């Protein structure tokens, strides 16, 4: 049975709880017994153009329930769209673009590219306008849902706070879209009748047209100020009928002979980030690389109600977010051109800028030593080895419970890995050394890092590529593999695993005791080979998770002392280098 059918068949709170995969007692407690003051935490965040936005963050247990409700409702929406033959799949988009799967500000803006007129209007207090009665009434009366009385009530109780949808709840967006859909239908009809294209992103409504004159039913010029436009009577009537109102301060008409933007993106020729935004981001990256810090300019409203520009210290994660935003728009445009058989525009410069700052953040502007392993399984080994051997290595961990004082580099998500060329393995580490050497030598002029970056590599057959890359990058003799550590540039070092007896090659797994390496998962034994018979063996990932992670308290990690000694030696060496740096 589909999730929509199960929801329509539900009659009790227990049925709803089952659909949300939680205990009925937990749901009952949240709705009827837990003190209201403990359900939400209120805080304010600054708006883009001044003022503050009130956010109600749900408690952890309530947030889980709301998240699952949001997912359930979105699955139901997908089912409804499929039944209508209207599958929104990345090529065909709906009218509403906010808070929806496969929809973004880019898909919203794309509908309005190369138009003579672009008219924007915002709804006032979009979430706050949707109260408990509207939520409950929608799920009772909407023909696609038509839920039982008790079920509609429970959903409204989960979703609402102080008789409205709170900003901060995971389920407020999807419910607002459901209720806003009735308005969308009416506004689509208005758009078709007036030669316009209509889309909505949350509370942001956009109408665009290539007609010689823009329909007065949608928008009209203010008689007292011809530069100011107002919602037309047709638009005003339908929005009011749907139970919403306008935020008149954000109403604007944009012409093709000036910059037109939709949800913050320029749409004159294609969907694009404003050039001023890209230039500002580039300037911030440049300042960070040269000075080790940068400032962000924000708009604020002073005590007199005047909008002013304020400079404040920027944080790396803010700049990474800005770079990611630019990159996502570039990817969107690249896919559009490829889908249409066109050569994508060259955005390699912006990608390189993003990569450079990611490296700067992860390897240069660091608060503790960083250890980069060949893959995520090595991180599991090292983390537990350091914790178990903390008394011997107080430089690497401390406290009760024990916490590492070094940072184990985590490989990023797919797109971040593509940009940094760090996907695990020897090839990625070679790229890392090459790029960081060039950046450190030519681009980064910020004060020297306080801590080293330690690249830990297996001293096996794959190391020959590492050693070849080191020689090619540094123009120094090729390492032999017998070195305790190898200095690359600045704060970057390579640490090979110690060779075995008689100079035999080693990998990090060789430093486990035979008992651990011999552990079985069922009848299967551990295989370190890249390819193996998975009916007889298990690989490194399972060894790390199922053997090392689960049995760390009883594993003999003393063999890892040979590796950790080298890590400490690097930290000592860099401390001497750093102290002598002017």
C-alpha cells in the first residue's frame, strides 16, 4: 500500500505514529503532556536587507517527528503528481519551487530568462498566515487527502505552534506549499490569461512577460510615483481570496534594459549570480589568502531606521557557502547547455578559486594538527589507536572522555571531492601535494600556520607514485621510503608507514596484531585486496566498521606506536620550524 493510501486509511493517533515510525506514547507525550515552553526555542536572525527574522527551533524529539511528517507528506505529493501524470523530475518543474525536491532558486529563476518585464511581489508573513484551522481544514477537505478528523487534527498539532506554522519547523515548508497550491492554480490561470509566466518560491511571487505592455490585471503603476508598481486588481483579488496579503515594501517591476533578478539571480540572458557578488567573493578569498582574514559587508538598519552598510569579520564557512552557491549555479548552467547539445561555458577559474580556498581552510587556517590518510577507513584505525594509547601520546589526545587534539581529515561530499580532487587513494594525495605546493609558494601570503598537515601513506607499491610526485613537485631527490617523514612545503609533511623487518613494504593494516586481522565476520575472513570473492571475504570498509569500531576497547593497538611516533616527530619538527619563522 502506498504512503498516501496508508495516510488516508489512518483513523487514530497510533496510526499516525506508525506512519512516522515512532512510538504512539512518544507522540502523545509531545502533543499533550510535554510543557509548551519546552517544545521550541525562540531566536532571531538578521534579514538580508535589515531587520530580524523570528525563528522557532523545535526541540530534538519534536524536530524528528516534524521531519518525518515532512518526508511523509512530500512522498504523498510525489504520488499525487504521478497519478496526474505530472512528474517533476529535473526536466519538468512545477509552479512552486521553494522547499521541493529537485527544485531550487535556479529552476525558479530559469522560467523568467530573457523577458521584457519581470514583476516581483512578496507575501506578508507567509508561514504566520497559515494557522491551525487552515492546516486542519486543508487535510480534511482537500480531495487528494480527505483525511479522517482525528488524523487531520494530529497533523495540525504536530505542525503548528501558537496557532501558526513556525519558521524553523521542518514540516512548515511542505505544508505551506500544499496550502499555497490552491493560490498557485488561480495565479497560473491569471498568468495564462494575461500573457505572463508565473512561479512562486516560498513567499516570493514572480510574473514575467514579453508583451509590449504588462497587464494591469497583474501589476499597475502607482499614480503618484510612476517608478513604483503595485499589484493589479486581478492579482490582489486572487491572493486575498487565497487568504494571503502582500508585503508592499518588496513589490518591484524590472525592465530588460536594466538588471533583472529573480530570487537573487540575474535572468537577463541566463540564470547567473550577479557579477558584483562574484567579484566580492573573489576579493574576500584574495584577502584571506594574503592576510589570513577577511571582512563581510552586511546591510543593517540603525536605530533611526536607516539602512547602513556594516563591515564585520568573516568566517571561513560563510565564504565556503558563497563559493558553493556560485558553483551550484555554474553546474546548473553547465547541465542546461549539455542537455541542449551546447558546449558549456568555461568556469574553470571559479572552480579553481573554490578549490584554493577549500585547501586554505582545511590545511592552512587550522586550529590543530591535521592528519590526512589515504581513505576514511584509516581514520577509524587512527582514531581508536590514539584513544587507546593516549597515556603514551599526550600531544595527540587528552581529557575525560578522551578527545583527539589532532584533526583527522574527512573526505567531503561528491562535489567537494570533485573540486579538491581528493577522492581517497594515492592519486588524490598527489593532487593535494601539487596544488598546495603551488598555492603555498605563489598564492598564500597569510601568516604561517601554527600546526602541521601530515599526509600518512602506505609504504607499499603505491608509494612509488607518491615519491615520484614529491620529487617532481619539490625538485628534490626521490624519497626512498626509509625516511621517518618528508617535508614538502610550509606546514605539509608526508609520513610513510615504517618498513617491516628486512625492509619489507607495509600498509597501515600491518600494524594490527594477528588476532585482530584474523577476526571473522560469520565465516568470512578479511581481505585487503581491491577485488575479492565477497562470498568468502570482507574488505577494508567492513573490517574498519565491524571489527575495529566495534571491538576497539579490546584490540591491541601497540603496533600503531611506530606510526604515532612519526606523527609526534613531525609535530616537533614543525614547532621548531614555526618558531624560527620571522
